[in-house]
C-alpha cells in the first residue's frame, strides 16, 4: 500500500478518544434525565387524583341538575337512571380509579355535595406530603 492510501484509511471513522468522549457525554445527559424523572411518579399521581376529582365533581353537578339529587355512587355517573324527560347521558366516560390502589375512589354524599377521598401513597388515613389524603372538601378550601 502506498503512504497516501494508508493515510486516507486512518482518516475514515472515529478515533477511540472521540468515541469515549461521546459515550461519556451521553452517560452524563442520561443521568441528569433519570434523576429529574425518577421520583416524579407520586407527584404525577397527585395531579391525576386532583384532575379526576374535578371531573367527577363536574359530572355530579350536571347529574344533580338533570335528576334533582346527587348521585349515590360513581357507578351511577357511569350508568345513570333514565331521567323523567329527555335522553340518558353518561356523565363519565370511564371508571376513575385511584392511581395507588387501582380501585374506585372513596365516594360519599354529604350535606354540601359529594366527598371524594384518595388516601395517598401510603394508602392509609392521614400522612404528609405524598402520603397525605386528598379530599375534595379540602381542595375547595385551598
């Protein structure tokens, strides 16, 4: 092989140093992304619960306007009784489930309307931060 051809061959591709630098940069960037994403799942679940509660409360208010009473359960918002006049409307598209237990939210009819409860990450009453109970009566006060 001539010297010129050998020189052209060396210029093809990446050197080992260049590959190490690129792999190191990719490693640093992925570490930053993982650190920022991991641990956000509970905050996401809290946001989902609050959004679900707002949707359920709106559906319950519409149900009350149509039927003259609060719904007895979440199931009644999914499969409502026939109204005295007019068509039957589904008030919720799907069963809203607590993201920690994957069960329907706790639902209760009170003098002030409906009360929805999620027990938080610890799935027990009380708690603070991500373990705190989320309740519609406390959301109204904020």
